[in-house]
C-alpha cells in the first residue's frame, strides 16, 4: 500500500511555485510591468532617472558633445552606409523650464589661419532661428517655425511632456535590442509620440515621433515628400552625473536611417542662464512662407542655392524654371515633357499649371526624374496623382516607389486623398521620348558613381546633366571634377557632338560645354 509521502514533494513544489510567483509579481509591479498605469510608469521612470535630484526641479542641463552626421538623402546606393558629411564639436544648453534649447556647433577650420565656422541654432516651442559665423562674418537666417516635435527627441523633455499629456496610454510591450521594452504613447500637438522603457534597467531607451516635414527650408524639403516620417532617438551609455542619470550617446534616425550621433560629456545641471546666452543676431526682414507647398514658382528655398534668375524660354518651346532646384518644360508635338519634380507636391501643381498656361491644349505626357535624391523627387507624388508616367533611372526605381507609397496622414496631398497606381518607367538603356520637334533621348550616366539620368534634346543642342554639373563654387565655378569626368565619358559614348552643346541641370542655366572641359583641364583631367 502506498503512503502519502510521495505527494509531499509535488505539494511542496506547488507551494514554492506560488511563493515564487507572488514574489515575481511583486517585483514586476515594482519594476513598472503589468498593473502599473501609463502615468505610474512615467512617474517611476522619472524617479529612476533622478537618482538624487527630482527631474521636475532641474532648471537646465548643459553638456559638450561630438556630433557625427550622415547624408541619408543622397547616396551612391540604397541603404547604408551613407555619406559621412562631417563631424562637429558642440555645446548644448537645455532650458527645461523655459522650453528652449541652444545648440552651438563648431566645424573644423578650413585653413590654419582661419577661425573655425560656427553655427548657433536656437529652438523654442514655437520657432527656430539659425546664425552662422564664417571668416569672422555673422549671418542670421530668417526665423521659422520650430521643427516638428523637437522636444520629444530628448528623453527628459519627453517624459515631462508625457506626464502632462491628456491622452497618455500604455501600449503592448515590445522587444528591441534583445530586451523587453515597456511603451507609453501620447500626442505632442498633431504628432504621435512613443517612449520605450527598458524592463530591466527601467531607463528610457528611445523616443519616437511620427512627424511631417513641411517647412519651406532645405532640411525639410528633403523629407516632405515622404509624408509621415518616423523620427527616433535612441539612448545608451548612461552615466550618473550631478545626481541625475544621463545618456552619453544619442543616435538619431529617420525612417530607420541613422543620420546623426551625439557623444556627450561634461554634463552640468542648473548652470546660471541669462537671456544673453540665448541671444541671436538680428535676422533679415525676408519672410519665408511657412510651408513648402506655398512656394511660388522660382521662389528660393531657405538654406538652399538661390540662382536669382527668372523663368525663361531657353530655346523655342523649352522653358526653364530656375529655383533652388530647377524644373524644365519641353514642348513636343503631342504633349509636354517635364524634367524633374523637386520641392513639394504643391510646387509640382504650380509647375503643371504653368505648363498648361504656356502650352494650352497640350497634355503633360511624362515627367523625368534625373536623380533619386530626396530634394529632387519631393514633388513626384503630384505627377503620380495625375496619372502622368514617371521616368527614372532603373537604380532609382525603389526610391520612387517608396516615396509614391509613403503614407501622408498628417498632411495629406492629392495622391493621399485619391490614391492611384503610379505609372513608372525605369530606364536602363538609351530611350527616346517623342518624335519630331524636341525628341528627347534619355541616357543613364553609365560611368556615374551616383545613379543619374541625362536628357539630350538634340535639335536644341541641349543636354540636361541631372546634378552632375553644379556651378555652385566660388564665382560660379563648377564643383566635383569626378562627376564632370563621368559625364564626359557618357556623352562621348553616346556620340553627342559637344562643339555647340549647352548644358542645363538641377542647379544650372544654359552653360557652354567648353566650361566643363576647362574645369577638367584645371583638375588634371
């Protein structure tokens, strides 16, 4: 007959399991997992950061930083690695109670006897102002509206905003970097914000905001075509400084592409702040329109090249619209071809209206995107919305597809309001558009390191050079001899006669081919 002894072991194991479960549940509650509300979790995280100081009472934070930046909007190929655009030394002042941030960046000096160029950027809740000092000369830019949700890129500001948000809520846990993350979400103005809090360290690992870049400035033009952009800041390498835990590395991403990294040091709390510290130079009286969609034809973009030229007919039936990024209209017998779709969907709508005004009764039969750089294709969605075929270099097709498919819920455009399947024409070899007057030959720049598409209009002796030729150097000199060399090779292979040829491009009014040859000779090419 069996005794009851063997039952004691399972019973003991059950009791131990219950005790363990109760203990783990208590620990989980203490660590801000199930049972803790979003507000409790935010409060717990604020307390975790403020080891010896209450974050609410800190007036300011100051630190030095090294900043490394990457150019993710124009590259030799899709995806990383991207161009390294440079590194700067910076000082950062966060006025937590005054909702201000001053970022002062100093670039390496161009020559030993010249002072290092400096850029000061002041962010407030409503505005942004930039001033630069180069060669001892200070230049202040016109003030503009603040970049979208800039405060939530800072873990301290984001937490303080979250605790006061009326719609703060918890979202399901997720896993990032092999670790469980608790997630809280709220709106900062029109923008959805999320904060990710590590379940083990109880520290924020990232903030994330879905924003729309709409301002009429160069930095936003590059992104406005992408619509709803996910901007994420990731934090690591936490250090205790002055009684507060501070992440010494901040990595900034847009749509999962790393574009800037900050390495902080010398963190100081509550350093005395004066208005003089935040004072900026007197800005010019020029007022930019607030949004890229409001730019008039030919109206330059803030922080971008200004050719200071009017729209002109550069050959019979060929009209060039100069701007920070040019657009060209080409009249053919059966319709109009537009070369390049930069800036914004609203700007493209004005280009289409100009084509209809200049060439009444003729449809727009095609648009050519000569590169895949974000500025240059920011207006391509308007052509997709109108059912106009879009020609592009085959290597740039994935970028065009992504832009056309990008969600635009924050600032809907025509394509978002009435979705339409785009008509895409990837070009991998010599391709002709039209016959007769102003027939266009599309030629991939085969030797080009960066994927670009030339447009040759033989009967007008015009060669659209994409962005291969840029007269943006001192006194209008041509930049980047390597690109000029690659262009020359492609033109020679295509059999293009260059003795009477004029070049145009993304930044260029008609320029003799001989200018390219002279620049190459000076560069040893």
